[in-house]
DNA sequence: CATGAGGAGTTGC
DNA sequence: GCAACTCCTCATG
C-alpha cells in the first residue's frame, strides 16, 4: 500500500482528553506550549513520569551548543532551599550551558535542538526539558509539563483546552520514519533483560495516558505503532471504532524505572523516605514545598499540611484541593506517582506479588473522548491491574498494598477510588457517608477472586465476607436496605 | 428467583 | 489466631 504524504496539523494531534487525575501541568501562561510532532512518544512518557529527574547516564543526548541553560528554577521563590539542595546533589548536576545534565525544567520555550525536536520541522517549538531523555526525532503529541510528571490533564486545570501558539504541518511519512528509527534506537538502548521479565499490571493512570490514541483516530491516521521492539499490538474491541492499542508494558517498565530513580534522588536530597507513609510532618512539608516549587505552583499555607505522611496519604483529591486550591490536584497526582513508584520498585526488585497503588485518582469529569477510549480498555485494565495482585493504599486504608493479604474492605475502597476504571462495577452513592453500590457483582467478585487468587470466588461468597464486617464494625447495614448497597463505618469510609 | 442474612466448619497465612 | 473462604439454610421482595 502506498502511503500518502499527508500533511497533518500538529495542532490536531493534541489529545483532547486524558484522565483527569494526573498531575496538573503548569499554567499556560508560563510559556508557549509545546507543539510536539510525533505520536510515538517515549520521551513524553518519561516526561510524564520524571519529577526532578536527573539525566540517565545511558540516555545522554549529545551536547548541544544551541541549548542555553534554563533559568534558575523557581526563579523568584525565596523558599527554594529544597531545590538548592536538590541541585547541589551530585546526582543532579548543576545546569550548565554545555550540558543538558541535571538541568532544571524550564518554563520557557526555546527553539528545539536537533536532539530533542523534530528535525523535519524546524519551526516546531518544544519546551526545553533538558533533564529528560533526549531522543532524536522524538517529541510528544501532548502538552508538556516542566517536569514531565504529568500523566493527564483534567478539565479542571489549565490544560483542559491546550491551544498551541503555532500550527505546523508535518509530514506523516517522515514522522513514521522517525518513529521507526526511534523505536529501533530505544529497543537497543533501553530494553534490558530485567525489563523483559517484568510485566507490570498496574499504573492504570499511565496506561490510560499511553493508550489514548484518540488523536490518531481523529485524524484518520494510519495507526502508528507505539510499540517498542517486539511489543505486540493489540486491537481494541471497538468494532468500527477499533483502534490499535499498543502494548505499553515495556514502555511503562522503562518509565517506571526512571520514575523510581527520580523519586529516590529526590528522597535523598530532601532526606525523606521514599514511602510517604513514613513521612514525618516535616517531611510532608518539605515534599509539599518542593512539589509546589517544582511545578511553579502558588505557595499554600504550610499549616494546611501539618500532618504526617500517613495522614497525607489518606487525603482525598478533594481534600487536597481544599487545602491547596490551586495546587491540590498536582500535589495529589504527584503523591500518587510517588506511591506508584514505590510499588513498582518492589516489583522490580522482587518476584513476589507487589503492593502497587491502583487506587488512582478519580476522573469524574473525564471528557468524552477519553471516556470512550478508556471504556474500551476498562476490561483489559481490570484484568491487568488485578492480575498482578496489586492494590492501593486508599484513603483511610493503611493497607500494605498489592499483596493477596489485602482486606476486602480495602480492596473495595481501591475499586471505588478508581471510578474511571471500575465505576461501572462499583461506585459511591454517598461518599461522605461511605455508602457505595456494587453495580456489577459478578465483576467485583471476579476481581476480588483474582486479587486473592481464589478462582472460585463469587458474589455470594464476597457478600458473605462483607457481612462479616457488620460484626467487626467495618461496615454496617444501610438505613434503608437496598440491594447491593453497603456502607462503611467511620473511619473506614475516609 | 436473585439476593441478603447469618451459622458454622475449613483453609491459608 | 485471624481473616477470608465455603457451604449451608432461611428470609425477603
């Protein structure tokens, strides 16, 4: 089949929707938006994951004389002691004009260098993100954050309608070639035996972002494989709407490793534990301050976060927003990424079932495009997220996440915490009072059975276990008895 | 008939 | 020992 050289407006490649609950990108006013060109986007993925990322030695980009050092970050914040500590850290080399290494995420845009932008489209601008992987010809179809940790952009944040400043035309065939070159490069450079054996089945948030190929569909593009190496392609079950959904496991594995390193380095610099549950009040404040500065978010009264890590972890997104109206979503998402990172860390290092957060932020206002896309993938995500024996530290639940030792009530809260994934199976009726309804008893039971490695699990048994909670004070009968409706007792509903 | 409730024995950690 | 699983009977709408 002969490929047509189809001019594509990069503008249109922007995904319209992604799950709400990722971190919030910085405000659009901070600078010109990135105008990425390639939908194959490992770089983007790594941006999604990398908070305060030091460069990876194996991923160095050549020195670029055209790159000027990013401005000090944050520029005018008087409370940047944590950043100073961070960039004094040997793992975070001080930004220098001659190297990308250790550069601080910049909020300004510069003409892209040959190493981090689309060579075939010299007018395309991307935001300089020198501490990310620089891969030739590899740019993102998504708007970028300074740190790149954003997985998704919600309708409530500044990115709900990304409007790039330029509309550029790119050659789709060139783009595909670039993509192929990149994939080959990445395959050689990144795929390690360790990653080969890893099959993370969690990180729903990331998967959601990665599986959002709606931009391809909208443009009637020939589906562009996002696969790396031998990663297989899968067809969604969408009938006429079928899209080619990439198997993102390996991409995810690489990204997770990167994230883990980022988190570890930040922990070292801030002197805090990688596990938020271990944080002291001081650690929490340090982390909040660091995150605010890192994303150029407005400062919030630190007294709003006078709590230890366990309390922080227990906060809902709404509570984050209440305590930090302009930064709550980002903080919440960042915390989620940290916890995810820690969970995957265990996975990377151990063959045993690993606790990994699956209790991802809600996506109540998830926009239509993604909603449809995600609905198609829901079953797969269900299977994936549960088959690995993962679980979450859901608000209020101090579960040692992920193992088969998770309690049923924790598992239910985990499902409830992922309405974009499990909303059709279980949902809150009255969140504040802990009232929820099991919409699909078979599915919930199946998921529970998978988590507990009990193939014979059914709703009859599951409900029996739930009823045991009546005596234990974990759950109670609802005032007005309704089928498949249960209620958590306080404080289990928190 | 599907589901809820609860007793009681068993299983796995 | 505990939490959950399993099987069971009975009640309810």
